[in-house]
C-alpha cells in the first residue's frame, strides 16, 4: 500500500531505515527485522540490495518461490545529490 500524500520521496543514495517481514505464498514467515528489533538499513540505488531484497534471503528460500513483503519505511537520511 502506498501512502496517499507523502511530502518526502526517497532517492538514489538515501540511507533508508526499514522494518520488513517476508512470507512465502503459504503464509510461512522466512525473515523479519521486527523479530530482531532492529531496522534494516541500506543505501538506495547503490547495489547494496537487488530486486527481491536479497539481503536476508540467501540460503533461506528455494528458487522460484513467490515472496511477499510487508515493509514500513521508518526514516530517510537524505544524502546530498552528486
């Protein structure tokens, strides 16, 4: 679900602080930052993650599985544009 009105948009290089929970189609949870009580932090658009949020998934999910993520953006640390 996207926020209807958001005054700040993330952009390349921003440091994003996110909470997430990942489930398989059958509803089983395979990973969550909430269970560690620590947000996942990464720099957007710099190759730290790839499509499908590869961080946290390596070796935990079989190839071809459908992944469902619930995410919450907690904070954006703005980086100066290059």
